[in-house]
C-alpha cells in the first residue's frame, strides 16, 4: 500500500492506494475526523463523445449527511479513465465548522493529491 499526503494551513488530506490484482482501491481521508462518508466505484468505458478516448461511469453510495462523494467521484472517475481500470474509492473528510475558504482548500488539496498519484503510476 502506498500513502500520499498533502497539508496546507493546518489541513491535511491523505490517500492510501492499494493495488488489488490489476485494479485499485483507495481510501481518501482527512480533516479533524477522518471517516467513511462515501464509496465511489468507477468503471472505464469508451467516451460517449469520442469512442477513441476512455471515460468512466461512476456509481456512488453516500452515507446520510455526507458530501464526500464530490472528492471520491473525482478520484474514481479520473483514475478509471487514466488507467483504464476499475477503481473503488472510500472517502471521508471532515473539518469542524468548515468555512468556504476551507472547502476550496479541501478541493485544491484533493486535486494535488490526485495529480501526485497519477504522476506516480
């Protein structure tokens, strides 16, 4: 299992990547109370706009009251299309009394974390 971390302004996100056969399972967590808030499953397929390109279809289970699917789906869809492999992502990021600026920071950290993972694959 490989671990990746991004930290800024006291906020840390972590991604653990587990290779399962030819596919990937990721745990993306962070903030004040890491947890499992959503599960995203992406399956690669030919793009609807250009069948020569790979895209992904994603199914998501979001636990009640959570919005972790936004980050989980981002990881699942991008990795499935990039690698042309099935991807499963559990995501749980909780920041107490999160502000709008912190929400933007979470998305930015997640995108940078995802880019590090892709660069390493």
